[in-house]
C-alpha cells in the first residue's frame, strides 16, 4: 500500500514542487530568493530519496539522504556568509 502511494501520489507531488522551486530559482528577482529556492530544491530532493528508499526497501538510500542533507545545510551556511559579505559592501 505504501509503495503504491509513494510512486503514484507522493513522488509526483514532490516532482511538481521541485519543478516550481526550479522556476523560482531561475526567475527569482534577488539573490536571496534564488538561494532559498536552491535550498528548497535540496530539501525536496532529500524527501524524494527518502520516499524512494521506503518504497523500494533500500536502507542505503537513507544514508545517502542524510549525507545530502548535511551537505545542503553546510552549503546554505556558506551562501549566508556570502550574502552577508555582499550586503556589507553595498
């Protein structure tokens, strides 16, 4: 039941939100908007990996999702530092 729901309901919804976040990243009017959209894409991709891992029973993918979320967290810290330095120059 959960496998069917994840493939036919949850993954398409996550894919749609990923596409909308990508559009926001491309069309975002400011740099912080684009960075937030990029972080949203990273969170959605972690969710997709976890849903796929649950649907297929592959426990290794949960480890991959954990590593991806840590890398994403570190990247948003680096982007925040970059924005802070960028705004101080203005």
